[in-house]
């Protein structure tokens, strides 16, 4: 794993797309940027998707991230909303793939759990924890931005963790498959 890497986090949406970038040096993450892209001004759904693709490419070209972390759509009751959200996520992922970025997908519950220790935390609780962890002077007015940043930080936290032990039948098997983890 590289000593220094940049992670782009995306909270996809068709009304608002949040994003955040962190630079990781060793065990320390630092916020590079965060923001939200307003999409409600585009009346046509396809124009929104085009804008998501273009802005994601722009962020990649501007910051040169090594990886992308994206929030997975949650399963709600409204099927049409779910389809639109899935399209938004797919277009952002396509932009990352177009620039050959490895993409990592995290469920909203996992992101909240990684940041706050509670899977059912509110957007406000996530934002406040990010402010403390990353020493953010002032939070943005739009919490979709902090949700994108949370996806990036969640991925950073997952980076150094070993695979789940449940994937192995014994410690012996784990060690045999992970000799680089022994010191």
C-alpha cells in the first residue's frame, strides 16, 4: 500500500451530489476538499447524469485521486427514486472507471458506523464527527458534502484492516494466505 494516497468520496444523488477528498499520509487523513454539486436546476434526468459524469471527471483530473469510495444506494420503498439514485451512482462510477480508478462501495450504515460508531447516526452527527476528526473549521451548509467526505474517510479506515476472520476456517489458514501480515 502506498504511504501517501488521495481518496475521492462520493455521495451520489440526482438532486445533489456530495463529494469529499482526503489525503492520507501514513495513518493521518487530511481533508483536501469537500462540496456539493447542485443538480436540481437541470430539468432533464439525462442532463443531470451528464453533469455528474463531467463533474466527477473534473474532480479526478483536478485532484488525481488514487481510489474512489462511493456510497451504495439504500433500499427504500420508492422504486423510481431507487432507480434514479442507482443511475447517478453508476455514472459517477463510470467516470472513475474511465480514469482507471479502483472503486470501493460502502453501504450508508457502514459509513455511519465507521465515522460515528453508530450505524443509525444522523447526517448532522456524521458532519460533527468529521469536523472533529479532520479539524474542519466550518461545516458546509449542505450535508451531502460531508456524506461524500464520510465515504472517503470510511474507505481510509477500512484500508488497514485485515480481511474478516470468518472467511477462514482457522488462524493457520489465515496466516498461510496472508504471510505479509506477520512481523
